[in-house]
């Protein structure tokens, strides 16, 4: 069993957790072909001839490329004949050496775009527009029949990689040394992350000239992990090449970026950190995480959690200490002391992965370390402190429990004869509840308590008690009387409720709740056992209104079946009042 499978068994990589779904038949995976339009960067509008999903701008050998705050130009889009605002271009999270490339800017279906402000001295400035949603459907793979799953990962075939784009060479492989986080410098709140991955793939492969997409893993805002750089073996044609198993047919992502699922498998060399790619795993979160206007944003919790799962699997598989530092050595023996989990800016002059993701790196390293070596968490303990076991009880009694856990309790549930009495996730007032023993028959009854901790471990305790109330004292509605009063533009109804005990004595302090045709009402009986509710401002076109008693609470047990009305103008529970 490989390390990823073991971690999945412990529910560590939530982003790749497989949920069983019904079996399906063999089915072709079909996605729209990625449409592209490439042209020199000019001052005039560019009309690609298809709705624009993304635009990238790039040029050769910029003399100012180390200055991240220099102006890199801007792009604007035309929708339905109207030009939008100029959007500043920011550097792609993974540009090549001797190349400046913007992050892909979302066009949101624009008909045209225009670029301005490209720095003087930029070599061969050019643009590329992509559409990943409207091209003719193209088959990218086949899901086989059998046990299917709904995963939180997608292989290249599943997100629609056009394998004919990548260069037909076997990947270079090297032992894994470090892990690097990126942002893709694309739009946040992306409603088509798979389409964005396809655009980045074409941009990196064709326009940056990197053979393939630069990253090993890409993570969307909902926590889906997309397979990045291809790591298979060449066949006679792209169709004959070897590929990672589709997540929808049982794949776990363990074969992403590696020669195989073996723990000792080497890492395919990517193209995400110029000059420092050997043995360096690139994990890119889709989006932009700076505080700069349109590109401002925070990574989602789901995306960070998914990235932490990938980092934990990778660190565990390759024996990397996520809290440690590494003397990283690239393919030409350039040594650099870095954190085992770093940001792109730790290798190259770039804002990537954005200040808001970079600031999370200490927390991410700590979480990854915890995932690899989780804190021991023992089950909770619980005991029932009152009433005493085997005791005889009557009336209203307090049922209490004491519970504790070495990490954290999440809930305590108290029950009588299996029926829930209390479900408390706070415990700030203690774990206790009142039990009116008059609601059950005299005799033996069981009380149970169950404590659950933050790791979903449980403990339980139970006792038996004897209820001895004798014949319970009860109360009921003894009379309902209604009257109506006429006003100039409306009328008013009043109902007087009389509450008596089983000996026909008035019950003071009883709380009566009910409703007027569904509108709530409440009153409390006085010393004579009566109280009055009223419904004011009834429209004149309403001839009757009904009041219904829903509950009576107090020191005695309310028995609705005993409700009566001696003057027979109601059934003791409901009464109709007519307009005068």
C-alpha cells in the first residue's frame, strides 16, 4: 500500500477523499477543444473570432524583469460593443528564464481585447487569447465500467488535457527534495476551473515552450486537485502513452507527477521555478492572492486544506520534514538553503504565491507536520452524577453528567429510555437537564449519557432508577369563553381560559399558549385559574376567528384529553368567536 492510500485511509487528504457512487458503463470523456488566437501585441483591438475566456501577454528578455513593481502594461475587453476598464497585467506565477509572461486574464466571453503600456525594449511582444468552453467536443479518455467514485481529484484525461500539445519526449525524473507553493495569477471566484487549467496548459506548453504544463498539481477553490505535468511513458502515439488512473474510476492521485505509485518513485521535473525545478514539486492554487485591486483575494479554506493534503502525502512518501530546511541542489549543482515547503518567491524574483498565501506558509508547514504525525487523542470519559444509580425518584429531577477529554469534547447527549433529553455541544452551563418523571409510568427506567470528542470517539454511561409518583396530579382546560367587540373599522375577539386540576380546583400560574388562526398568543392564569387572550383589529370582512390551545405548562401535568367546556360553546381546546 502506498503512502497516499494509507493517508487517505486516515481521512487526511480530504481533497482526494473518494465517495462511493453508483456503477456506470464505459464512457468517453469529452471536453471542448481549446481554441487559441496568437498575434503580435499592437495598439489596436484584437478580435479572435470566438468568445474570449482568457488572454495572456508575453515578450522576450525584459531588462526590468526583476522589478516586480514596474509597469507591465494593461489589457481591456469589449463586451457587446462597450470597452471595459484597463486591467493591469501581473507576472505569471511561473514565467520562463528570459521570458516575461503575464498571468492569464479572464475575458468573461468578450468579443475583443486591446493591450497597452508594454515596456520599451520588450522583445517580440505578443498576445494569446483562449477559449476553453465553445470549441468542438474532443475525446480525451475513456472511463471504464465498474465501481465508480466521485473524487476530489481529476486526472489529465478528466480535466481535458489535449495530449497532442505536449512535446513527444519522456519526462526527466529526479529524487524529490522540496515542495513549492504558487498562485496562478488568474481570476478568483472561477466558475470553470477545469477550463482555466486547460488554458494554463496551452499557455505553458505552446507559448512558454515548456513541453507541458509547468506545475505538478493545481488546486481549485473548492479543493479539487488537478493533475499537472504528465509523468507517463511514450507509446507510438499520444493515445498509446501511459496515463494516471482517472479519479472517477478509483484513482487516488498517487500516480500524479511520479513514475509510479511506489513510495520511492522519482518526481517528474516540472517548469514552475526557473533554474530550480529538479526534484522540486510545484503546487499551484488557482487564483490571485495579493492585495492589489482586481487581483486581491484570499485562498479558500478548501483550497488550502487540499494543498496541505497533497504536501503531506508528498512529504510522507519522500521522507521530507515539512518543518525543516533543505540544502536544495538543482541539476547543475547550484545549492540554495530553503524551507522544505517554500513559496515561489523564495527561488525567483516574483510576487508569487501572493502575500496572502505566502503569509500562511508557517501555518501550512505546521498543519502538514500534524497530518504526518497526528497528536494522540484518547476517547472521552463520562459518568452520570445525578440521580444516583438504583435510586427512587419522583416529580421533576435533575439529570447531570460529568464528561472530559484530553483534546476537546464536541457533544454530550443525555437520554431516558433511549429518548433524547439533552444534546449539548457547549457545556458552558454543565451537562444537565430537567426530567419530569410524571411523563412516564411508575416503575424502572434507564438513563444514559454519551460523550463524543473532536475525533468522533465516544464513551457512554448508564444507570437505572425507579419512578414512584403514584397517581399523577394533572391539569386541564375547564372552560373556554369567547366574546366579540365591534369597532368602527374592525372588530376584536377575546377568549377567557380557565385551568383546573383533577379535583376541579383553580390552577394559578399556569402558562397557556395557543393561536388565533395560526397567530401565536399566550397568557398566565391568576389566582382564580383564568387568563384572557385577545385578537385585535380583525378586518370587518372576516366573520369568524378561531382560538386553539396548543399547550398548558406549570406545576402539574397537562392532559389535553381532559379538556372540557360546561357551557358547550367549545370543545375545551378550540373555540370560534363570531363577529357581532
